[in-house]
């Protein structure tokens, strides 16, 4: 038995029962969810867990009783998967699941509510403005200055996001974000390094620093580009690494998140960290950041998936 296996709380894969890996869905992140779900499914099967792969479609509620599952591993990204919807359905069915609960998922999916809660707790997040129409978009230029970033409030994987570096770019950025959501945010651009910290249970994994030739870490840089560079360990000095881990845990717990997740940051040129968002169901593909951080902590992908599944045992 390996040292990592000895650290498991559950030793027998049969203890998990029949596990439905929920993937796909109908959000703009369906393609990535299918890849995450397939990787998780294969990892569970390789460790002896009785897993089944389930592509969540519009008939999911009708199909749910026929799955005869004892718990669910949620690998659904974006709307329908990270916003509390699937979590609520599973709770009504009495099926334990991985990750955060209904409220934490609903809040963390909404970048506006997330920022408001973090601000109320005294946690640092960039100044922002809610954009209702194009006049608001122009007002944001005066209030926030340039550059800034415009984003839909309730989407993931950087879908619909644009960096605005000149006034004439603002109207198009607003319209692009509105294609994804009727709630749009403009946020002050933080010049500095992009970082992320994965959470597993109540432990922060090693931080990752991201480098991309793109304007920011967008969908293409996340999932398709070979030019994105990942630094893990990130190169922070031990005291700053510890401080970033503490802030990630405070942000995670401040939204009442549980199980696992990933907190994204910018660190400005003065060394100050700024919270961007919490991902309650992060990607688990070959380009994904949580598996990368787990490897730096000495956990294989299979062991990471096992540990995430273990957190579902805490639900009643």
C-alpha cells in the first residue's frame, strides 16, 4: 500500500457504492465537461470504484431513478452544474455528491454576489461596476479607468470576457458579454501575475502561476493553446505562498464552499493579491490546473479523484 493510500479515509472502493459521474450538460462548457468527466470516470474505474458515465441531458430527472447510484461525482461545468441546479436535484433525490452545496454553488457562479460577499468580509477583490446598458459601459470608463475587463457575471471558462484598453472597444465588449448573460460586470484591470490556488478538503494545494501570450487567461489559453505556460511551484517565497494559501482558504470558506474548488487571483506589481473568482467544479482535463497542483503535492490524478470522492461521504 502506498503512502498516499495509507492517508485515505476510505480504503475499500466498494464503500462508495455505485458512483454516477455527471458530465456534459448544456452550458457553453459542455465540451470541457465531457473531457473532465471522461478522465474522472477512467480514474475511478482504474481504482476499482463502480463508476458509470452519465451525459446529463434534458431528461436527466426522469432518468435519475433508473441510474440506481449511491452518490454522484459532479463534473459539470458552468450553468446547470456549478450554479446549484444539479446539486438541488441530487439533494431532493437523497443522493450525496462531490463539491459544494446549493447555496455556495449559486453564489460562486455569480461573480457579482461573490465579490459582494468577499467585500463584506474584508477580502480584497478589484473595484467593479454593474453594467445595465451602454451608457453604463461608458460611465465605467470614467469610474474605473483603463484598462479594464468586461465579463458576464454568470459564466465560466472566461466565456464572453474582453479586455478593454481603449474607449472605442467598450461598446463591443459590453455587447459580447451580454450575449452570454444579462448581468454584466466591468472590473478594474490588475496589472501583474495570474495565479490560482486549488483547495482539497480544508487544505490549499501549491499555487500555480500562469503565463499566456493572450491578453488574459481566456478559453483558448485554458483549453486549446500550447503557448500557455504553467509554473508550479509558482516561485513565490514561502511566506507569500503561505499568505496566498490562507487567503484562498478564507475566500473558499467565506462562500461556505466545501469538498474542493479553485480560487483565482491576480497579484499586482506591488505584490498585493486580488481575488477574482471561485470555481466550484474546476476542470479536470489534461490542461487543467487542479490536477497539476495535486501532482506538485505528490498526488496522482487517480489519488486526487479518490480524495475528492471521499468528500461526498461527509454528506448526510
